[in-house]
């Protein structure tokens, strides 16, 4: 069993990016700049956004955090997005989801300039991804592809079962894995909340990508020997033994699944850090596109 070490690979990627930034500075050019918009005080969102800003500093990117109160109107948020769309100093920006209920998420995502949409959520970028055209692949699927590639996990002709069909993970993952690409060329099954006899399907999988958000859902009796397992789930499970009062749990029951696995990602330290690294990669890509 080999652990797909997202901490190590993401550190490697960050070092590679930092070197590219050094070269940019040596050439006297503008460094990449990421902006992040946070609306409200959701604990997990605040943690995510702060770590994104920290990552920028680590690799030498410029970063701007736009921290807005919960009661911010949709109109005001759209106004800020418009400013970011036209601000020449900002190469890419993200609007942290979820947004407060009074704001239409789709409307906001649609307002982002697709050339600065480093989260890759704009319909134009999703369409380009689907057609296998140059785009911003959203950070979590992009991170999973990169992890599989860097560990040379064979995917061609393999049966991949993706559990979950969300717009940000399951759906793009299923499309990408079936495309003609490195870490692709797979035969893909998408399972979701209405899937019947899921264990019968997962037992046939060479690779399982679990993205459903139910802690330790996938257990050892649901997988075959030699499976590769990518655990996307991150759920805060109350835990009094921890200082912060919770632990992070993945969608995979690691203790029963890992002995049967050829490769497996841990939680934490698997897909999470890869997601962070790939947002930086997309920001670098956005900057390169803008100067071309
Ligand atoms: P979501 O709630 O939008 O989607 C969950 C999907 O799981 C749905 O498509 C649903 O049909 C499916 N599902 C629910 N119950 C099921 C069941 N019993 N059997 C089969 N399928 C079922 O969630 P999401 O945004 O895709 O996130 C999934 C998990 O991944 C969450 O824990 C989230 O926190 C985590 N996540 C992690 C990262 C990361 O960087 N590691 C990034 C995004 C999301």
C-alpha cells in the first residue's frame, strides 16, 4: 500500500511555483496576484480563505483578501466583482463558497471574468473543460489529476467509480477521467445518492474517487484487493479529545480500506493540500495568459 502524499506533492508544486516567481522577479515583471472574496463568518470558509492567502505569500504571489460582512447585498458583491474583473493588477480571483442564502451563487459565478476565474466555476470554463480545451480546471479535480500523475498511477483502461456528482468535484472528475489525457482514458461510472447497490459497483472499481461528504462511508467490504482510493471528503466530526473540538474525517474508512489498497490518499494530507496548490497553479496560468 502506497500513501498518495498530498502534503509532499503540494510542497513540491509550491517550490516549483516559487522558483517561477523568482524568475519573474529577476526579469523585472509583475508577480502573479490572487484576490479572494469572503462574505460572512463561516468558520470553514474563513480557514480556507486564510490558508489561500498564506499560500500566496509562501510562493511570492501578491494577494488581496476582501472580507465582507454577512449582510452584504448581491448588488454590492457584483460591483466588487466588476472591479476585480477590470483591475489590471489582479490576475485571478475567487469568491469563497458557500455564499449567504440571500445571494444568488450562480449569478455571482457568472459575473466573474472567465479569464480570471481561477476556481474554474464559470460555465464558459466548465464548457471548455468538457470540450478538452485550454481552461482553468477547478482546483480539487486538477489536484487529483496531478496526484495520480506524479505517482504514475495507471488510469488508462481502468474502471473508475466516482461517488458524487457535484459541480465542483464529482461531475468534473468523471468527465476528466474519461478524457484522452494523462490520468484519464478511464472507463467511468458516476454513482450518486440515487444509485442502487453501490457496493456491487465499487467492488468492480480499479479506482474509487469518493466525494460525497459522509464520514467513513466507504468501508473495506465495499472494495476489491488492489484498488486505488482517492478520498475527497472533509467533514468536521465533533471530538472532545481534540483542542478545537472536532476532527477532520474523510469519506473513506481508512483502517479497513487501506489494507486492500494499492494507493490511497489520507485525510488530512491528501486531496486538501493538492487543492490549495492547484489554485496557485491556476493563478500562475492566469498571469501567463494575461501577458500573452
Ligand atoms: P455535495 O454535497 O455537493 O455533493 C455530494 C454528492 O454525493 C452528491 O452528488 C450526492 O448525490 C452524492 N451522495 C450523497 N449521498 C450519497 C450516497 N449515500 N451514496 C452515493 N452518493 C451520495 O458535496 P461536494 O461539494 O462534492 O463535497 C463532497 C465532499 O468533499 C465534502 O466532504 C466536501 O467537504 C469535500 N471537499 C473537499 C475538497 C478538498 O479540497 N479536499 C474540495 C471540495 C469538497
